[in-house]
């Protein structure tokens, strides 16, 4: 099979740091061009818009959309209509309605649409799923606690409507949980803590229940000082599994079983190539759906105002 | 075809006022029993739970779930597993995740699942859809304004998380809009006005855009004094269509074309019987999805506290 001719659309930090090296290292792809209103490395053919890029390179097979969620729908719709396979960064859209419609359009166009969730490609995720298959789950505890001032310094958009606040990292945890748990779970009740001067939650305490009835609890917090925590603990009849450090470590009953360097984007692009090869889709909106359910059903409490400058 | 043996589950106001007479008047159904912890008319076999009802009447073909959204998933799941067709009152669940899973379970069980939206069976809805088919839409304006003190007196649940506030009636407008517009539309931006002492919005000003780009604006308000308004205006290249009084009147350029008495639940049960007869599903969660999208993306503003007693 010849290489997939791909263009990157949107050339912000995630495109430069993750998409570009992952594509350059994968022989399944030929990175043909970049579309972005801003500057890109001189070594790459550059267009100021996706439309201009597809006009100039009509033989493009695929695009990776690394633009903000608010403009993702229009670009994805155009790319599918022009015969391209489409990879969506997370979250796959600003709204669930858009994602549902894109899935329909991809089927009509007979192109691969991949709503990617990079955390699902962390090294311990697949082994965790495998380990859980032969155990009965008793309960799940998700702890996703990081300092917003360290990881999102000055990014005011994260506090705006659609920015999702602490759910911006929290959705990564939900993307892992929905990937490793065999049965669906549903939001039941919870609290969203919203700073007095902001729109989006700075912390959330969420109670889900699985279809079989076991609890899935999640604590997200943007105010974490000291050690940063991205852990999922799963109590089973055969011991306690812990996915730690965002899915790069797997522990059973506290004993380290696996640790591997972060390889999320290479795995993500491997999956995209496989989907294209098989003519399949992967449009799992369930992490975003859980966030929307939490916004719909969660109780809001107002907490202290948030300011970037701390004294 | 023999009559569909059906049981009503939950016997609150909507079951007594709407479901019971609609079933009694429709020869396609035989109303066999009612399951409810509260009292029901002596003329009907009565069980205190759905489980007890299905144990006692194993030949039941279908159930209509008129219970609150929070308990709908568990009951629907059980009824499908026991071989019953299931009708869900609106909204079809407390969360979108549940509705998605119920749809999967219905396919596995090969039973009809009908996520009903009673407003879609208002008399002018189908004629409006037909009229629109040959016109190009320019814009849509939804006005859904009622006095919560008249229509939901003392119902504190409506202000709680999950009660949805003004979206409780507003979702009826969205269920009509999604039924009569041929193309999907997406939430873009809007404002949710939330009373200082409540969790759910008392008013909402919502901006959607259709896939083709025309605007769909919606103004919901629970503070309406004087005339109550449940109108949808659709500007087209062939005149302006107005669905008025919740879908019971159809006007074109202000001229009344059609007016008919409210017949929503008879139409709803006719549709359920047709779906069962054809072995089909109708699980359109799009009205609830639009509400979740608006909660996810809408800007919240705090407004005056709301109290039931007005001076």
C-alpha cells in the first residue's frame, strides 16, 4: 500500500510537538503540506487555509484537524466532501450534534472519520483493558488533579463557555475509562465547582454508575499543588489495578507491572492508518457525552474567584 | 393483528390525563395493567412495581414508562430484557449516555424502543414539514415563553439539577424544530439566565446554525406574563410559516391555514403501534442533545432569585 498523503490543518503547539514528529516517523504517511494562517517550518509546503491546500494538492488522501473545536465541524465537513479521510483532535467537536452529523457525512462520503483521543494510546491502556477482561469490577476511582497555572498558563479560553475548565484534562481520563471498561457507565450526580469570576469548573466531583451497578467516581481538580495526579484505580475480585501517570504506568496491588515512555501520538497515527486500510470509522463521542451529561445534571457551586497571578 | 397488550408504568398526572385516555380510545392496544406505588383507578389491575406486573402478566407485549427520567433507564433496560417493547416519555433519559445504551439494548433484544416527543404529534407539525419541503429556509425563530407559576406551580424539582428549568418546556420546541427542519442544526452560542437561588435556567437565548448556515434562534422564558407564547417562525423564499400555540395552528404570512384540537397522545400511540408492527425503532435523542450542548457551551448569567410567591 502506498503512503497516505496527509496534510496538517492548524499548526499550534499540539501540531508542532506531537502530530509533526509522529507523522515524520511513520512510513505509512507522507506529510504533504500544512494549512495554517500562521508561520510553519520552511521545509513544509504551506497554505493559509485548508481550502487553498486542497485546491493546490487535490490528490491529498487525509487531513489531521488540529484547529480549535469551534471551527472543526466546518473543516471536517468540507474535507470529507472533498474525498479526504479526517482525523479529529480531541474533543471531536464543540457540540455533540456536530459530531453526530459528521459521522453521518463520513458514512455517506465513504471516508474514514477518526475522532481521536490521544490518552487512549498511552502504553498501559491496552494492557489494563486486557487484564480487566478476566476480572469482575467492584468499583472505579478516577483522580485527575493538576495545577492549571503550570499546564495552561494564561490560557483564558479554558475558562470560557466551551473551554470546559477542568474537564479539558478530565476528558482524557474519561477517554481512558470508556476504553478500558467493558460496559457503559452513566452520570448520576455530582458537583461542579465554578470560580465566582469564571464560566467553567475549576474542580468536579462526579458520581457515575455502570450498567451493572458498580460505582465509577471521578475527582477532577485544577488547584493541585505538589505532586500532580493522573490516576485511575480499579478494584476487582482479582486485585486492584492502578493506571498511573496518565496511563504510562500499570500497577497491580501497588506493584509496578509496566512502565513505558509516552508514545500516544505514534499509536494514534498507527490506528488512523489501520482504520483507513480497513475502510472503517472510529467516532466514539462517549467521553464528550459524559462531559455534556455532567454539565446537564451536575450541581453547580460557586467557589473563590480564580486569577492567574497567585501571591 | 391482535391488540398490543400494554402496561403503564408510573401513574402521575401525565399518565392519567394523557396516556390512559389515548390507550383506551385506541383499538390497537389492550391496556392490561398499571404499575405504580400510588393508587390507581379500581377498574385497572394494579401492581406496585413494574417487576411485579411483568411477573404477574408475562404475556405483556409493551410498557409505557411515565416515571421520572432518573429511574427510566433501569426500568427500560429490564423491560427490554424481558421481551417488552418500550415507550419512553420525554425526555428519554436523565443522560445521553443512558439513551445511547438503551438503543443498543433494544437492537440486541429485537424489541421496539420509542423515545417519544409528544409535541411532534401536534396537528400542524406534519403539514409544516410538508410545506417546508419545497421551500428554501432563510431563518428560524423559536419563541417559547410561559409563566412557570401557572404551568408548574410549586414544582421545585424543575429548578434542581436535571430538572432543566425553562428547557423542560423548551425541549418541546426543539423536538418540533428537529422534526420539521430537513437538515441538522448545531448550537453555536447563547446565554442561560439562572436565578441566584436556583440551579436551572429561568430563561435562555440560544443561537444555533443549520448545516447549510441559516440561523436557528430560540428564546425560552419562564417569566412570561399575559399571553403565553409557543411559536416557531420560519422565514423561507416562499413566505413565512408560523407554527403557533405549540403546533396546533399553522399560518403562512400571518394567514391561518390550519387549526385543529390537540391530539398529541393519540398520534403518539398510533406511531408506537406502527413501529411495533414494522419491527422498527425511533430513538431520536437530538432534542435532549441540543439541551446538553446548550448547557455545555452556553454562557451563564445570574439573575434575580426566583420564589413561587409573587407580590
